[in-house]
C-alpha cells in the first residue's frame, strides 16, 4: 500500500525536488503551496518525470491560520490517514511584512503555520502510524524574544533576527513535539538541508545572495535524504533528532534543548494559534 505523504513548499526548489523523490519511490504525494498558479504545473511536471499519477494538490497560505484550517478540512475530506508530513516551506523577508492578524510574516509562515498544520493533522498521522513528521530548519543560535513572539514591537530581518528566530522555533517545536509523540507510533525530527540553491534568500543583499547561489548545492542531495527519512524503515525509531543532508545526526545549540523554553514556546504558540 502506498505511503500518503503531505509536503509543503513544493513550488520551491527543495520542496519540489523532495516531492519528486517521494513520487519516484511510489508514494501518494499531497502537494501543498500558497501559489495556486504554479501548483498545477508542479504537479504535472512531477507526474511526467516519475510516471506516478497519485499526486494531488492543496492550496494554503501558511501565514494565515484560517487558510491552513480550510486546507486541513479539504485534506480530511479526502483522507482518513497520513503516513508523513514534511514541513519544507519557509520565507525570508528583508523588510517587515504582516499577516492579516498583524503578526510578523516570517514568524507566521516559518513557525506558527507549521505548528498549526502539524497539530491539526496529528489525528490523521496517528491513524496512519507508523508515520513521520519532518521539519526543515537550520542550526540557528538566535534566541527567541518571548516578550514579543509574533514580532509586534520591533523588526530585525537577518539571520540573527526574525528569520534566525523562526529557525530556532522550528528546532524547539520539533523537540517538544517529539516528547508529546513518544510511544504513539508517530515521530518528529528536524532536518538541516545545508546550503541549497533556491530563491529563499532573494531579498537578502545582492552580494550575499549571489555568494550563496555560487556555494550552494543543487537540492537533489538533500531531497534524497529527506525522502529516505520519510520512507526508509531504518528510521522507524528516530525521534527528536536533528539530521543533516548527509544522513548524520547533529546537535543544535544548548539553548534549543532547554525544555522549559520549549514548553514556553509551545504554550505561547497555542495561545496565538487560537487567537
């Protein structure tokens, strides 16, 4: 029976490459993106390349809780279980942008969106156990401003600001979720793809963006590893672990492992998600 795996950010390079790998490996793939114009084309291209027709699309804007919940309703109307969720989607903004609730856009898209989507789909993932949740992040060392979690007061958009903070939240969210999922048949791990050629940092300074494009690798290597983490039986018992594109376990910062801070982030995220 085919594994049913939902993946976000599929109009980006890593998301599309990973979805393609999943399709090549015989998975039923659900493609989620906010870009309703590009999404059908991505589906057609993946189906054509892989010969796998079990590919479907869902439109959702991860910066908007209402859009996420509408997408979840749509997914639940089609499926009674999922075997995997891969949170790839992320954005980088050089200037402050807000969602409809006034939350800073990188916080809303990179952290709160995956937090809501994952929790809303947990019942399907438990029904499809053994199942896996993978969240793409980076080894951020940026500390979280808990007194201004949604970024209402001030903005700094660099790697030491809102973007870096959202990546730290990905780490903490993964570890806190892993504890909650212990012995449920569902696992939660975080993945570092390394430097991947993409448009993610197109709003960064031109010299920086150009440098990253030169030194970054094609997404294929990271995509193959993500697919393996989602489907290979040898990762059945992996939970609460930070994995790298080369298949090795890595450690994030000591700050990210602070369970008190993880629980603080979880509680505040829960409150904002329900607001």
